[in-house]
């Protein structure tokens, strides 16, 4: 049985695009390192934040960056589920 890899927006932003992702005091998702990216990659980053805002907030809501849960962990804990190819709260 072939499984499609699960997209993890935080890992994409941090690993693929090499951005630092944090929650600002005002509650906004902040991306550091955007100046190093091409215009296309920058647009990708903004799109990921826009589309996966709630999921990213769940991932960023950890006392330390090393404790941020992956999408797989959130799925395993039952905090999110996949319905119609979208992440939703159960």
C-alpha cells in the first residue's frame, strides 16, 4: 500500500525554505529569513502561512521550539484529522 507523504507546513517552512518561524507578541506568525528567498519561494511561504494558519498555530504553541509537534504527532494524538484531503479539528 502506497502512502502519500503528509505535508507538514512548519517543517516545510523551517527545513525546505530555511526560515525561522515564531509567534509574535501580537499573535501574528512571523517568518525570519525571507530576504534570502527568491520572490517565488517568498510567495510560497506566505501562501503556506495563509492556508495552514490554524495548524501552524497549534504547532507553534509549545514552550520550546524543540517541543513543537509535527503533523504526524498531532494526528497520532487525535488533535487533528484528515478529511477530504484537508486537516481539520476532530
